[in-house]
């Protein structure tokens, strides 16, 4: 093998490592979004100001279950990769992203999930199109990314269908902040 093909191969391996690290950080954050939402529900119920949350509870529990499966898939079925050094930061960011909107109300929460999942769907799409360009596309990684992506699309549509009010300007600004923040998180997680 020539020096150049060895260098190329190493750079492809690095690319896979970066993509796995970024998505693992994202799935970690996703699990904590729902844990944040559960904690917000606990606080709301404590002060007795929670209104008809049966469906929201089921939504949160079911999404949490799927996000845990995604995280498990990264940790047990994917090729070995270096995890992000700043995972606690992604945990905290996820928690806040679930906790704050859920405190503000169901519509804020569903709109937040819609915004996050919209970003995640696009991100998985970009990752898969990048990885298929490699001379030996890592089908084990791509297929699993696609499996997660299908769930995220379902989460996005489900969240959107639950938004019961007009999306207000503050909600739109928050949604934008969430998407910009997610994009920045991906860039950072790829590096550290
Ligand atoms: Fe996920
Ligand atoms: Fe999801």
C-alpha cells in the first residue's frame, strides 16, 4: 500500500470516528432531553399546576425508550470510537432543552422536540451522504445511522402533530436557538 493510500485510509477512518462521536453525543443529549422533561413534569405536579399530561407522559416515556435504544446501539453495535471528552456538557444541554420548554408548557415542549428532530434528521442525512462517498462505505455505520434517522423522522412528525396552538414568535426564536445550538454542538463534538 502506498503512503498516499495509507494516509487516505487513515483520514477516512478519522472521518467515521468524528461522525460517530458527534452522533453519540447527540443521542446522549436526546436521552437527557426527556429526563429533563420528566423532571419538569415532577416539579409541575409538585406545585399542582400540570394540566392533562397523560398523552404527554406517554410521548415522553416512549421517546425516552427509543433514545435509550439509539444510545445503546452506538455503545454496543457500532465500531469502536472515541467518545466526546465533554459528554457532561451534552448531558446538561440536553437536560435544559427538555426541562425549560416543558416548564413553559406542552406546546413549547412539542415545538422544541420538533425543532431538535428536524435538525437531527437533516444531520443523519448529511452524515450518510458523506459516508457513502468513501471508497469503501462503512455500511455497518450507515445502516445504523439510517435506522436511527427513521425513528427521528417519526419523532419529528409526532411532535409536530401534537402542537395544539399557533407557533408564536418567541417559540420560533427558541426553535432557531435550539437548531443553531445543535449545529454548534455537532461541530464541537466532532473535535472534542
Ligand atoms: Fe435518537
Ligand atoms: Fe429522537
